[in-house]
C-alpha cells in the first residue's frame, strides 16, 4: 500500500488539521508516514500545502516527485490546479467548489472547474454548503476529508479515532460534529 497525497488550500481553511488526522490514522494503522508542509502562519489567506506520503514500506523522501501524486485534496479549487503536474495519470483531484479570491485577476470559476474536469478522476463538492447544513462552516475541511476518504487507503474508523485524539480536549460535541462532517462528505460523493 502506498499513497502520495498533496493537501492544498489557503491559510485558515484547516489543511493542517486534515494532514494531522490522516497522519495519525496512518501511523495508528501501522503504516509509515512522511510529511512536509509549507505555510505562512502569519498570513491568513496565503497558500498552504502539505505533502503526505503513506506506505507499508519505509519512505525515503517527504516530498512527492512530479507525476507521482495519487491524490490532490484541495479545499480551494485554484490551489488544486497548482499541483496538477504532480498527479499520476490515474490520480484523483478532490476539491471544494468554494473559491477564496485572494489575488487580483482570480480566474472565472467556470474556467477553474473546466480545468479540473479534464482530470479523469475528479470530485468537486460544495463543502461549505454541507458544513453549513451541519451547523458550522469550520468543519468544511472535514467534509472534504470525508469526500476523499475512499481513495486514502485508510479505514473510516481509523480516521474517526484520529479525530477523537486530536480534538479530544475540545469535547465530545466537537468530535461528533467533525465525525458527522466527514460522514456527510463521504455520503455526498456516494462512495461506500
């Protein structure tokens, strides 16, 4: 088993929380993990990305070479496009349709989605709408994790357990909200 995943978004969207949940679930499943991340902590709205490499065999590098990424999981569609050169020919792009217009000349949404749809395996969902229905926009990132869960090679139980550990100090209500968000994301894409 080997998965190379790029997580992408902008500051404040919860990319690093997604990375923590996946990483903890992988390690608790007895898998090897390497992670590298780039983020501007002082700049909300700045680009954030994380390389996650998960395998049942030791991993040498924490960076994913171009053409070797199995999945781009993005909370912002333009950020997904930045990493397309890393994707394998049968890789997945899983992104929210919710844009974050943080630059001048941000392209029209339709142009973004047209490019994403050129990838054979793609999922585009409205994570914000799903999260809003659950009562908190803050769980949009966990909606996206749920949407990508079938392609991660990790069990849902392992992901839920990782949520419990990572958010345990925040209480059962927060844990359950995040579990519900993950399940809603999975349900939105129709994977069993």
